[in-house]
């Protein structure tokens, strides 16, 4: 993906786009893949970077949702388990099977989970990842050597999926581009265009945040897939509309691997606030979360609250023999869930608000997608494009994404097996660049297993425009170890500047901006 070439496609275009997508997170990118792969003329505009918001800040799980089964939301679980299987099938280089252990204690023996997980297995059908089973106390300790052993009775093992969310997002963008979709980051939609006679949506006005130039873009259908920002786009259409989104914040703390040295994840089914808590091995680190806090102010860079950090430390300390402290935190990241607001205005707790997605159509023809979760991105996209076909009178073409390989598809790559596994079949291309240029050989960070050539690839092929794009989403340095990411920011800026043709002032500004951002991802002494 090359940004200049993509902008030229907009400037050279003379006919309305079939489908114009606002938002470059999981939902928007999924819609772009679905629309472009059906042969529709597709344009996606993102106000910041792809997956800048919620879509890069998940628990990194591709799952049916065991707790939704406990809540009795069977249809959501069945849908999500099917989509989990399709994600693993279509992106085997990015999604892997992960074993979870639920430790069982004398004060809680989890009868629901013993039976419920058997049901979970059955619901997955042919796309299942393996049967759940009960294990002894000794087997539980072998799998979870750092688990608190006081009153431990045994455990239950079940299978779910794990992935790299931001890398999946970039791969979806590249997939859409392969099918002639046009995608642009740092292109903000500032207004909607309407027909003067019937007041139907006919396009958008977008501003290139890199140059300040505005574009008037016509489209047969416009899809609002902006997640927690969906209400702001809806208000451009209907200024007095009631809010559709009830944002909920979830935070994660990242620790070194000593807190769970084995390859199993821990699932605690009942925290003090009634949620589940995960401790998940990820890139030689352990990601622990999450919280569920109602938030009124929506921000592209949400901040973890002190009480959220304390809650996770306290809860993790109840189950781990090595109790984590603030000093142990490598990184803190927060994300906002775009939950669909309850229709009756009931202020129910966020953990009870449905994770089902909704596709809404306004009188002007604006299509808005709200709710949902990463695992069901493909089904959300299919539903949205089906509605766009109806609204815009497009050719009735069937969705093909159930069996559509995602960019980088490689059956021989084991996710997480080496630093380059997320690139799938493209890893050979990165190694070729490295071999042909001595300046790009070696590690950017040996600690985080990030190579210099990954910065080059991010600039040339993945539309990275800033140091943050590279260190937060093209690689995951910021989320894995904020201090280490600050250390490697200057070299990242130099490589990026060389690739993008930027000067020393740009390098200086990028480093300053990045350091300021990254300092919010760890607790300073």
C-alpha cells in the first residue's frame, strides 16, 4: 500500500464509489475486504491510523466467549465460534490455538464450566480446536507453575484462539487493496454530502491530515464503521439523534514471562466485579486483563484509571504466587468497547450489555454498524455490505469471505514461532530487503525481537506515516515494553525518515511526540 498512489486514485476518480467506508478498525477493514472482493468499487477513509483505536487494544483473543454462554447468549457464542474457526482457516499465520486453564479451588469448583465447556466444544462443531478436559492438581501446577496452590483442587483445560489484532488489521487492509480497494489513513471525514432534493447521502467531504487538502467524494453508499466514534458521524446526518454507543473501557497490564512461564493462558471465571480475567502469554510477555468501566469521554488515546490498575494487580495477586506490583508493569494499554446502548435507556452494567452487532440504516441511507467484537468482524462486514447492496441498488453479488485467504496466508508458518511469523509468506520479502541492504540488517530491539527491516517494510508496504504507527501497530513494541520502545524510537525515526523522504526536523518532532505518548504507557517512578 502506497499512500501517494492511493490519493492519486481518489483524485483521478470521476465516478461515484460503490461503497465508501468511514473507519479503519476491524469492522471498517472487514467491510472493505468484503466489498472489494465482491467486485465493488470500494474506498475506506480513516481519521488516524488503521486500528489506532479499540482494534489494536484487545485481549488478543479470537474466542466464542465462554462467559456469554454462562449468560445464556447462545446465538452469539455459536456465531463467534464459527467465525473463530474461519479466522484460523483464513489467516493461519496470524491466529493460533491456545490452551486455557481454569484453576479450581475448594471455595469454587465451577460446575458450570465442567459441563458448559463441553457444550462450548460441541457448538464449535467441525471448526472446534480440541476437547476440554479436567486435570489434576499436579497437572494444573505443571501448566501454571506460578498459580497460587493454597486450596487448589485441580483445573479445567479448554481451547480458544489467539492473534495479533493490529497485525490482523494491517493484513485486512492489504487484502482489500489486493482486490483494488482504495484505503487511506490520516484522512478525516469532516462532513456528509446530501442530495438537495431527496436529502439522501451521496458522499463525504474528507480532509487529508498530512497536507490539509479537502476532497469532495461521491459514493452510492456510505457505511459508518467508526466504533466508539459512530455517534459523531451519525450526528452529521441527524444532529438531534440519541447516542447509540455506550462506551466501556477495558485495560490490560503487561508483565514479563516470569509471571506465567509456560505456554498456557490462565482464565479466572469470577473476579470481584463479576467479570472474567485472563493472563495470556503473548510475544514472550504476559498480558493480564481486563476491566469494564463505563466512560463518558471518548478519546483516541484512552487512559487507564488508577483504580483499574489497582484492580488488576489485586486480582492477579489473588491467583499468582508471585504477586505483580506496579514496578513489574512493562506497559499499560486501554481500549474502548463500542457497545450498543440499551434501547430502553437502562443503565445496566457493561458486562451485561449485549456484544451482538447491529446494522442501522437512517432515513438518509447512512448505514451504521455498532457493537460486535473482533472475532465476528467478518460476519459484521457481510451484513453491512448486504445492506449497502440493497440501499444503493448495487449488483447482487454473494459474499466470498468465508473462504478468502487473508494477505500473507501461509499454512507453513506457525504464529508466534519467530519474529517474522506475522508476515506469513511476506517474510521472505523482508529478508530479501535485509540481505540487499547492510544498513537494514540486524535488530532494532533484540529484547523485543524486532528487526530494522520491519520499519522499512512498514513504510514501503503498510502505509506507516509516524514512529507511533511503527512501534505501536506495525510492530507491538509500545504494548510489550513502553520504556524499551522509547529507547528504539530515535533509530526508528531515522529509518522511517529515510524511507519517507523526511528531514531532521521531522525526526526531532517524531521522537518528541512519541516519547510523550509512550510515557503514558508506564508508571513513572
